[in-house]
């Protein structure tokens, strides 16, 4: 368990397209952030005992941030997305985040002023509210996006069987990231994205190569503080049931062994190249 100060969501949720758009790979760690008491900034991180990703039909969802919001959002998805298609799931999560934020604002305004509705507070400017109180409310609202501590990725196939990658931020805003081939959220997003970019990732790679690449990117992202070592993977394919590979499964053990073997081969190649450089330097000195 790691004690931290509040900020970005300490995690990595990552999705990428492979096999010319016929496959989507969703990866997540299991690290969660929990607040200590009523302090908005003092938090601690811990590895959860279950996955932070789930699927409905042929759509995968991964959450970053506070576990309570993720749990409530998943329940909203399963309860309210009528046809369980990608678009309705995206809209259900976006609406949930916006409603959650609205309720938090309403509660804060009520606690500060006794006014039960934020709409009344904003429209009736003649209300006898002291300027310091009014100022504190506007400050709270401007900082609420960081305090809500929630974001997610929705990926998979829409009604037309086209693959999509979508990110939803803690304001409920929706971002279509499909054309980028991959999308990442959480504190490890920069490291993961750099790995994809520097290695010139192409969505035309086979599923097996895409899976190996996505796993490598996740391991690369473990470098910063805030990305857990556990790994869960959903493989979504057109007209096929999603495949879940959990961190403790035999299949994940095999994938991890392949990753270790690749690292060993890399080190062996590196040592051979270093030896060649040593020989070159010796020849120069002669």
C-alpha cells in the first residue's frame, strides 16, 4: 500500500485496435485509490482483488479513479443501457457522471446556503448570499472536476460492427479516440502512449502481435508511481464472445513468461553488442 497526495488517477487503463479493426484489446491494472477521512488530498493506493474492467455484449469498459464511482457507474450501465450497445453504454456513463457531479454541487450549495437547488442559486442572483460564501461555492465548483476522481474507456463494436475507442472524462465529456489506434487513461497513460508512438504501432498487426505489444506497453507504464503490477485483459473480436484473461490465470502466466523470455533475449543481444563495441575500442587503441 502506498500513501499519496491527491491528483491524477493512479492507474492505467489502456485499449488498442488490432487485426485491421477486427479486434480490440482492453488492459487494466488493479490499483485503486481511496481517500483518508474527509481530506480531499490525502489518499492511499492498494491492489484490488478483482478486475477494474468488465464487458457487456461485445463492449468493454475500464474505469480509473475512485472505486465507489466505478461501482455505481457499472450498475448504471447494466441497469439503464437498454440495448447494451456501445453507444447506449457510452451515453449511460456520460449521463451518470454529469448527474453525479450535479448532485454533489447541489449538496454543497445546500450545506452552504440552505438552497436546495443549484438552478435556483445560479438564476436568482438577488438571493441574499454573502459574497465570501458565493465565492467559495464557485471555487468549489471549479475544482470539482479534480475532486470527482473518475474517468473511463469504452471500447468494442457498435451496431454496425465497427470498432471504436472512446474516453470519458470526469466531466462526462466524450472523446472518440478510434483514429489514434489506442487510448490510455490514468497516471501511466503517458508511458503507455509513448511506447505505442515510438514503436510506430499499426492497427493492421495480427491479434497475437497486438496482444504482445499491448502487454509490453502496460509493463512499460509500470515505471511511474501509481500503476499496479497486476494485469487483466479483455480481447474483443467481431462476432465472438470476449475473452477475459485475469491476472491469476494460467494464460496470463504464459503471457508473462513470454514477456520475460523476450527481456532475457533482449539483454543477451545487448551484451553481445556491448562486447562488439569493446572490441572496436580495443582495435582503436592498438
